[in-house]
């Protein structure tokens, strides 16, 4: 019998609904070269984890501990430059997919993707920032909105959408934000949107042209799938769409014909959160976001905070599309 200490984790042994997430007692992951053992203090939950839990991520095998991001403390490390006790954040890079992720008290992560941070923010606030703000930041960098531009954020009440709204505020950009829930419109206006568009599941062309007769200069599309084709049709001449999400649960655009579907003179680009682990830009950007949030000059919108053993309820909550902003879980330790 192993002498390794044990930990609590939420494990998906077979794909299914939220009830597929089951509490299990597992041994601590064993440290190996190039990796660090991280005591998970809190984590942000993401809709891509719902997709994986259902068995719709083709490269993921089960059983698996899900969770594509976390914040925590280095427990032990194979890298002498990353000492025990260091506060770190991590996101993507195979977490919760190619190897066990953050739905646990401890997780073993490649040292190369750990981002040391300095912050006095509470753990639940810290956990709401890495994936959502870095994805929003990378997306806006790809869009390059300039003062005076008209920016449409599709699915603005998502965690990335709310982060993008926070980052766009103060840039001199006029922002329209979409939601399918009219009850969320006041919150979007409160958090900086100049206009709210109610998405009824069809084309947004009439609604957007009613606000901006020449169209949008920039569109951040977090819906994906065929919504991207509609986003392209909403653009002014010289406009740009960045697709950074698949909240539609559709990985592809069926029968996509670039010469027909991309209007002449406009640009379609993407930003994938997998880029978070390429280069040092994310570490610097993350620390900058945390500093701005600490000063109160940037706001992070947290919808609800769950505990580790409440993650199945968190999945129910996200699948019901009730969230506005980030859903997080805080992990308790003895």
C-alpha cells in the first residue's frame, strides 16, 4: 500500500451530465522533472470543461480530473528557480485534458506554464482572472481597437466577455454588448457597455445597423460556429472579427467558403487561449491586470463562488446560462 498522502478531487470516470463529477480520494501526484506540485487554492470554471465532461473533447481520455486553470501555492518543485511557497497561476497547456487538472486539492503542472504572481487579492478574486482576462486581452490585441472605433462583444455576459468589457472601458471605444437575457442588460450598461443588443438566436444585422448604420469596426465573437458568419456581415469596410470562443458548442463552421463568406476588405482572425503558454507576454499581462484590479481601476465580475465538492452544482449553474461573469470554486485544505 502506498505511503503517499491523499487528497480530495472531483473525478469524471465516464462522460455524462454534472452527476458524472464524483468526489474521490486520490494519492498526491508524484513530483517529476520539469513539473511542480501545486496546492490548489481556487480555480475558475469554464464552459469548455462542460464540453469535456460530456465526452466531446476527442483527445481526452477518462477517468480525468478536469480543470483548465487555477491559482495556488507551489508545494514542491523540480525547478530550483521556482521555490516552495511561491504563489502561482496556471491555465491551459493540457490541464484537465492531457493530464489531470485543477478540480483537486493538489495538481501536478509543468513548471514552464506556471506564472508566479504577487498579489494580496483574495483567492476567489485571483482565480477569476487568469483564463478570462488573458483571453480577453489577447483577443483585443488581435482586434487592435482604436479610439473612436465601434466594438461589438458577442456573448458579453460570459467571463471572457465581461473581462473584454472591462479592458475596453477607457480606451475611447464605443461598445455594444450582446446577451440573450434581457434581464442582464442593466448589468452590462453598469459595467461599461454603451449599448446592449438582445440576441434572439438569429442574425444581429438589423439590431447592430440600428445603432451603427455603417456597421461595427471590430467584433469579438465568443459564440463561434455559424455566428462568425453573421459577425462578418456586421462589419464596416475595413473591419475585423476575432473569434475567441465556442459558446455555441460548435467547433466548425459548416460549408465555410472564405471567398463567399468573408466580405471583401474585412479581416477574420482568432485568438486561442492555448496561446497563454507561448512566451512571457501572459505573465506580464496577468500581473498588470492583478495590479489594476487591486487598485480598483479595473473590475473583475464574479458571478458565484462554489466549494470543490459543489462543482457539480456549478456545472448545472453554467449549463443553465444563469451566470454573468466568472464562476469560481475555492478549495479547502485541512
